[in-house]
């Protein structure tokens, strides 16, 4: 089952395991979506980027892949920003940290949760995809880290950055733009489809639900939510995602406590009613169950 997964293009696309990486990146266009004066969401390939611009400098969330750095910086220029003063990684995955080395070499101060830095320094394996991530170059490594939370004050905005444990990984950060009422969820939120959960790195379905609950407590009907993947979202979309996760958690944990293996759980088709809505993204239901089962 695991081996079969490795060969799927969908899975490769999810983590964008390099399949002729440079050629794939040549066609990528970075599209900026304005959320408020000074806050944009950038989409290209890999995790969604958040950008705050203003007189105190540019603040950036995640940086996709190394071959895209120049295009991303050009897009930031176009929306009135500059080479970022700070860039925070929401977690260690290479579709969110691939530009770190390029940015570090330009003097950008890289920030992350403690566990992200550990994985970048030591290297890591994304077990679900047998994807080995070698130790990062020195310039790619965060120079400021935190355990629970930290706050940035710039451009008139208050950015509260907080950790939610054992969610998508063991090192997730969520960023709340308090004045603008914007949240960047990192990969604790895939908008509209099943999320990859990195159970090999401490991720759990319950932890993702807990992260979602923290965001819901901050959100109202006007909140703009940048998901790690998928289009810009609102509170209603996050509520729908939570409902799906709770349904899956309840059904899968009941199969697990009755002693069923992941293969048995897949065969039992416990989420067939969710497939049409949630299984049309990167991960069809059967594959998703296989990936998250260790973490229910
Ligand atoms: Zn991720």
C-alpha cells in the first residue's frame, strides 16, 4: 500500500517531490490576492504564502520552492513590498521552506518553531512518502525560534504567532494578524480537501482538530483565512473542514480500537460519504486513510 502511494502523481504533487523540478517550476506563475491594505496571499506552487508590506519592512510567511524565489520576490515588489525583513516557516516541509536558503543569503531573518529548526538542521524523512530531506544549508536555517508563541509588531499590525502541538507536524505555527482579522493556518488547514498529516513527524488528526479549534476561537464572519493549500477561506469553510475531520476521527478511531489495521480500515470504506466533497484534491479517501491512520 505504502509503495503504491509513492508512485502516484497526486502524492508527488502534494509534496512536490522533484520530478524534473526546475522544468516544472519554469511554468509556475505567482499570483497575488489582496486581502487588506498591506496583506496579500501569494499562490504559485507549494504552500500558500502570506505577505505583510509597509514602511517598517516586509514580513513573509513560507517561501515555497527555491527555483521560485526570484518570481516570488518580483511578485512582492509588485504589491509594494521588498526583500522581506522577516520570513517565518509554518513547518518544515520543503514546499514551505524551499526558498529559505535564497532568502537567508539575502539577509532575511528566518523564524520558526524550535522543532522546525531541528528538522532543518538534522534533516528528516517524511515517512508517508519515503521522502528524505537532507540537512539544510546554513543560510536556510532559522535564526530565531520559539516554543509556544511570539509577537511581531510592524507596519501598525500585531502578528501573534503561536504553536499548536502534534497537528500537521510537531512544529506547526499559526499566524494571527490581529488588527486585520487575517489568519495564516499553515498546513493545519487544507481548504476543501483531505489534509496530508505527517504522522511520522508527530502529526495527528486530533491535533489538527485542536489547531482548528484555536483558529475558530479567533475567527468571526469577516475573518480571512489563508490555508496551507487551497483557495482563500472564511470561517464557514474552516467549520466544514472541522466537521469532516471529526467525522473521520470518530469513525477511524473506532475501527482502530477494534483492532483493525490500516488496510482493514480502508477496506471497510468508513468515509465513502465524504469522498465526493473531500477526496477530489491531492488525496482520495483510501490513500488518506492509509496516511492518517497512525495518527487517529
Ligand atoms: Zn506540509
